[in-house]
């Protein structure tokens, strides 16, 4: 399960003024072997897609799960 989703270090961002926002999150679950292989971030506003990272390979297990795009 994805927890602690943030944009520019804020859990409820408003008025982000950057062309390349920083996103971060953590994964939590009962399985100690849980890790993320890839991610995709889609930003919509009023049913219009503004941004789509496409599928991006994640860092190897046991490294921080965050990205900047």
C-alpha cells in the first residue's frame, strides 16, 4: 500500500510553482520483501490529463522510493 504521498515535500500541496515537481511516497505492507519495480504518475485536472510519466523503472530494493520528474 502506498503511504505518505507527497509533492514538493507537502502532503496537501497547493500552488506548486515548478515545472518538475518532486514526488515521494513509501510502501507499507505485511510482506518484508515488499518493493516497487516501477511506477507511473498521472496528473489530471477537470478530467484533462496534464502530465503522464509513463511507466518508469524504480530504484533497486532497499533504496528510497522517490522520484523527480
